[in-house]
C-alpha cells in the first residue's frame, strides 16, 4: 500500500483529530500568535507579545491600571527577558497589560 504524504493528526480524548502536535513538535496555535517584540526600558529588557481579540479568552488584571481585561479584548502579554533568576522565571512571571497602559507606564509599577 502506498504511503500518504499528509502528516498524521493526533487524536484527543474525545476521539477528534487535533491540529497541533505534541510536546516535541510545533504548536500551531502558538506559532500563529507570532514572535514577541523585544523592548528595552529603564527597568530591563522586555518581551512583548500581542494577543488578538480572538485569542483573548480569559479575564486578566492589568498591573498598570488594576482593571480587568475582559475576554475578547486585544491586549499585550509581557515578560522580562533579563530576569534575575533566568528566562524561565521571567516567562513564569509574565503579565497581561492593556496596550495603552503598557505604553504609558511610569516604571514605578513594582
């Protein structure tokens, strides 16, 4: 029997095919979100990723204004690239910001 050139899809627990690959492969949902930009500021080097309205599915609290970011509202996810305890610690401590709050921050939010 000839082989197919199409990659196999993994099955989820519900029996449906999954579009993203496992831990060893590329996660297509994350790949669609793009590469975060790097910004240098007086308080460090920050990775800034954009979350579109379609990908915003949870409620977060903005550390700039302390108001909620509702589901469906485009915003930014930000983490420190030069964190004291390494890149993994910076990524673990990431925060979701309103775009205007991030642009207008006063570097005194810590």
